[in-house]
C-alpha cells in the first residue's frame, strides 16, 4: 500500500511519465528523497482528460447517495494509509506531525462534509414554474431547472497544504461532489504524499464502482503539463491555490482557449489586521502576543497569514510593537516548505529591510538549518506605504509590515488603497463601534471574510465560510474555495421546458420523488 | 416628458456629449430621425462611473422593500410614458406595435418580478455556522454569511429588444435588484427610445430618494465609449447582449484590466431544432408550419431563433421541408432593426446560397422596401456540415439550415460537434423516447434550455428559466440573463466572523429579525 512507485495515476492505471525525472526534497535536510517520479507529457494529459470526459455523463448522473459514499470512502482510505502518510508528508513539507495530523482530519472532514451536502440535497437548486396553459395572450410552458456539473475539472495541488488543498483537498472534494471528474496536477514539492493520497482516491473509485476516469493524477515539474491540462478541450473549470504569478498564468491560458473556461485561483493576500484605538488602549500586549502566534504558525505559510497591520500611532501601538517584538524574540526558526519558497521569503525580507522607509521592529531566533525562516516584523508610515507599491506585496511566510497612520481618516485611506484580500481582521472594543461601522463597507468591498477580535489563520470548514475575495486575492470574487458553497463553482443551470415525465431527471419529476428542497413559482418548499 | 433632447443622463443631470453627433435611422424608410445625439467621451464615462461608485455603498444597503419600490416605480414610469414610447421604438426599430407593446409589458413585468424576489428575501442566501466555544482542539467561531452586490455594473443595450434587453431591461433590473448601480451604454440604433426609458429610470430614482449615481446612461456610436466603460476601475461586472464579435471584444477588455471583472455576454446561438423520426412520421407538416412561424417571428431577430434543423433524411423530412417551403412562400418581408443588421443578413444569405453543398428549400416573399429581410430555408448533408465551419455560423435573421443526417448516430455526431447554444428543441413522439434519452446528456452539456415539442422563441421570464449556455452562446455558462436567477450574476459572498450584534447587517443578526430563509448549520429554515 505504501510503497511509492513514482508513477502517475490515470483512471485505474498507473503510468510512468516519460518526461524529466524529479525527486522530492526534504526541506529540513536538503536531501533528495526516493523514488524518482517520471514527469508527465501531453500524451498523459490527453489520456487523463479523455478518460475524464468519457466518465463525465455517467458520473454526473450517479445518485447523490452513491457520490456521498464515494467521498466517504476516499476519506476513510486516506485515514487508512496511517502513519506512512504523515511521515512522508512531514519529510516532504517540513511541517510538524501535529499540524499534518490535524490537516489529515480536516481533509477527511471536508470530504465527509460534502457527503452531507449531497444527502441534504439542495445543491442542484431545483426550480419549477408551473404551466399556465390558459394564460393569455400566450400559455406559460412547464419549466423546470436544475444545476448540473460543468464538466471535468483540473485541480492544482497547493504546496502549503499537502493534504487539505492538494490531491484530495477542498477543490477535489467539491468538484467530485458536484459530479465533475477531476484531473489533479500534483504539486512537485510533495509527490510522494500525492501518490499515496491519489492511490487512496483511485482505490475508493474502484471500490465504489465509479466510472474509470473520474479521477486521475498527473505529476511534473515544469509549467508545460499544467498549461496543457488547462488548455485541454475536455477540461471545463480549474481549481488552483498558489502564487499570483501562477494563477495569472493559468487565467491567461484559460481565457485564450477557443472555449474559455472559469479559473478559480486563490492567489495572494496580505490580510490586513486592523488595531482600533480602544483595543490598543486596553489590550495591546495581548494582541501583540496573539498576533505573533498567528503570524508565525506554520512558518507563516498560510493564505490568511496577517502580513499587514494597520493602526494609528501612539502609546497603544508602541505597546503592541513592543509586545510583538518580545514575542518574536522567542519564536524558533521554522523549516519552510521548499527551497524556492525559502529563497523567495529571504529575498523578500532583505528587500523590506533594505527599504529606507521601513524600520525593523523585531525578529525571531536566528536560523540554524537549511530552508529555515526567521520571523520578522517591520513598521512604516502610512505616507510611505501609500506611495510605494512594493510595500503592499505579499512576502509569503512569517513576515509582516505595520503601517502607522497619523489618524483614523488616514487608516481608512490605506484600507481604500489596498487590493482585494481574503480576510480583514479588526481588533476593537465597544468604544470603537462607530469607527468600525464606518470602516465595514470599505472592507466588505475588499475582502471575503471580516473577523473581529480574532486571528485570520485557521479557516473553519463549514457552510458559512468564505475563503475568497476580490481580485487579486482570487481570480473570481464570487466564490469560495473552502466550505460547502465551494460546490457552486462547478455547477451550471439547465432548464427543461415541457419535457415528458419519462425524460425528466428524477429530481425534477412530479411529486418530488427525492423529497428535495425546491423553489416552486418562486417559493421554497420541500412538499 | 416626451421631448427628446439628445442628451446623456448622468446621475440626476442631463449632459450633451461632445463627441461625434449621430441620429437614429428609421429602418423602414431609411430616414434620419431627430434629434441629434451627442456621443459621450471618456469624461462622461468617468463622471458616470465615479457617481456610481459614490452611490454604491449607500445603494447596496438600502432595504429590500425600498429597492423593490424603486423597481416598481421604474416599471410604472415606463408605462406612464404611454404611446410616445411605442411610437418612437417602432420608428427606431422597425418592429410592429403589438410586439413592442408586448415587450413593454415584459419589461415592466421583469422589474416587478425582481421586486418580488427582493420581498421574498432569499436572494442574499444567508448562512450561519453556530459557534462551538468548547470544541476541542479549537473552538468554532461564529460565522455568518450573506451575499452582497459586486459593485457598479455596465449594461449594454441590445439592438433586438429595445425595451426588454435595453436601458431598463433584464440586466439592469437584476443588477439594480442586487444592489448594484448601473451605467448603461445605450444601443445607438434606438437612442430616442433609450432616452425616454432612461429619463423614466432617472425620475424613479429621484422620486424614490435613491442616491444619485444609481443610474446613468451614456450614448455613442463607436467602440471607444464601451471600451472605456468596461475598463473603468469602478465598474465591477458587465452585462451584454449582442454579437459574438462584440462580446469577445468586451471579454478581452475586461480580462486585460488590472483587476479583471466578470462579463456576462449573451452572444450567439443557432438553437438546434431536432426532428425525431416518430414526430416526423406523425406531424411533419404541422411542425414545418410552426417552425416557419418561430423562424420568421420578429424578422428572425431573436437570440433563440432556430437557425439549425437536424433530422434523418426520408419521407418525413421531405414532408417537413415541403410544408416549411410552402409556409415560407406566404411570409411577408419584414423590416430589420438596422441597415447594418440587414446588410449582414443579406450577405449571410448570399454566402449560404453560394455554398455548393447547400440547396435552397424555400424563400419568403421578395422584399419591397429598405432594410427588409426575406426569410429563407436551406438544406445540406451532415457530412458537409461536419466539414465546413462556415455552415455553423449564426446568420442573425430569419434564415435556417437543415442538416440532413443519414441516421440517428450521425445526428448525434452532429450534436456532439456543435458549439454551446442557448437552446435545443426536440420534436418527438413517445416512440422516440429511447433515442431522445440517449441524446439528452449530449444536449445538457451544450445548451442552457432543452425544449420538447415547442419552439425556442418566446423566452418566459420566470424563476426556472435559463437563458444562457456554454460558450459561445454566452461568455459564462454558469448563469442566465433572463429570469430571477439572473440576480446571482451581480452578487458575491462575504463572511462575518465573531462580529458583535451591533455591527452585523440586520439580516444576519440573532433572532432572524427580517424573517428570512437562512441556512443554519447546513439546514434551510425560516425560524
């Protein structure tokens, strides 16, 4: 079960790629890990996508209970890999055991949550307009609407969640729930973890009698295989979590197709962390300490990492900075996910430190091993921030920049200035309510999730979560990649006019045979 | 009230554009109509978009009842223009009185339907995950989600529905309902109709106390003003109904922005009309007659016009062709919307007639006035159709092409071959059920609406309608531009984590104060 082969998974087959071989690298040691993986070529992209297309009509019409069991079987199969999965993921990612065990639970939980969504049954959003044969001047036809799967989906594994945003992560779970076959492009930083999870999905598909082609997994190191995948005519949507450059490239490929397709790319965010005067006056030190915990968790390698702090200068902010600097001083260096991410983070730190308008507030403990990151906090003035686009760039990792504002009006100007974000956090007391109320509309226009008196890291997987936000936080601010609403990304509506009962999908037949929520003449009902 | 000025409407002002003057042309006479309209420039685009942006936060938070009344006031104001609106629209479009009176009723009906949607209240799709403060290892926060308006929307008036898809048409109605200010680019073929309707919207906005900037209307003849509008940083989505070339151009502009935005372009469709053997055997003549009625209605200038007929050759198809040819012989020529549309249609007819693989089946009566179209039906063989992309192009107007297939397997191949479409129509008898069942999945992948034993023209405005479909029928197959689901195009989700009650939007506060449908821990409830 746990012997890795370095092969790709195409339908029920295992295939060794003929493109350049590559190895995972243990970022904590710099060592090359076995086995060698054979990178995929256009030929394997074609095979996987053709199989996915062949599976599409059958898979999207599997009943909800069968699909729910398939998702649950995947979850169980991942759990059943046992410790070898955790150990391989630790070695490939440098992430600690507890984090990966939690992420495994989250991954299984996501799959099971989408099984619940399927059983609850409102996801196809059934709508009925009852016919009015005697209406003048024209009769009203019998109109029935449901949502169906868009088609095979390309999913790109993310480096920073080798389980929960990877081969069987949220994109895959929501696409499979919607009825879309999935072709995963595994992240080359954790190919062994990907193969283990991919084989679990493959086994679950077989055990559940799903059509071959419902799942395939490709590997490779260059950009070509991903480009080929997104460009393939049988792919109808893309899920991606990663860098802005990567997301923009895929958006370009998708838009340039003869048939453009939607790309759901979750790209970059500095997640403004706003300290209101009342909160600073009352608990600057506690926030400073909590902030450093959020900033440095997982070596800062979270999409929702708080990379930008906004506050009005004064004693309260000084106290926050002192507490944060103090807390940082005790933060041990942490191994980053890949040598490339480490190099980018280090370069970003140097760039910030070398900016004459930026002052260092504090640093974590010095590094003492390969690919380690030293946490860091910097401060600049609002005027500098507003005039220097470089200061707004995300530096992926445990680095953050405090923007000191002369007053709340300037703070608001800074908020109006920044790009779209996944989250914004406000620390406030009741005395700040009026000012926060004025700020909320500005934040609503810019972010997907607004938090009060909390920390943005730790994205709850539920029904009400939004892990999304206006560009460039994502490529499509109308959606979320975490939580049950994510299924909607992979659905589209179809209307059936005057179809005989025998030809209607079961969910749309008279008498509500599946007992689902339906909107009948505009009103929700389950009768 | 009904004296036209040739001005643009920007917020509550009327402004004469300083760009090239233009006049409407009466297509039935070729005569230039008064007054001259002054085309808008970048300066007016900026003013309209800046005003829309300034209005956005206030407008999107108006309560649902106020917005519903605003939509109803627009509907009433349009009705109150009275006959001068119909007369101007007739003169500018060449469409007959009955059609335009019906379209006016439809336009008012759409606005009122969205008022109902607002009052019914489920459009913000409220979701709650109740907090679990004692959960281990981490507590679950209080998460509440609603959908909010995306921002100011650019709406492009369509030539073929001077009321229902124009200044106050479905795009405008759904965007205003969602809480989005609207900046309309009026279609230059009916600027007078547009000014009349625009002034009705403007008056309703003032009467209802809506923020200035909730509505503006620009005019102009070139592409520049539309490009500037879509490129404007304050525009966050685009609604368009028109040609494929126009839609693709706007998609390109939107994708090239520093912040890409969604474009909802409804572009081109030939709406396959499929005749199954059983239906042909039993009622070929009736279908032929009905088909010609659908083909020639409104001079064929409908998005859902049946421009492609698929059937297996034989006696039944011959009878259909004979009946259609016979019916066509009695079809009077009809004035087309504009000289440009007429020229394109005529060129398309000549191209089809000159194609050596195509044979003419029948024609309508000869033209006897300017800009008139002669209806026409052609036939070709499946093999020719499959090898000649030109035969799949839409010829906007009352022209259709029959593709004769040697057997049902080939018919299915043809269906698999065609691009995305708004609709597909099947004429069938019970004996055809098995074959149609096999065809349905193919159609579901390709179209937004499937009809049985009807005609695709005549798009019901309701809750279950889908006027959409995969590219190139539209730029975004996940949506509809007709019916109440259209509101979703202009909404995006926002999540509120641990907000104090005082800062939550009213709809999300404890106790469901607005008595709305909500999804609580995954379950729909109105309690």
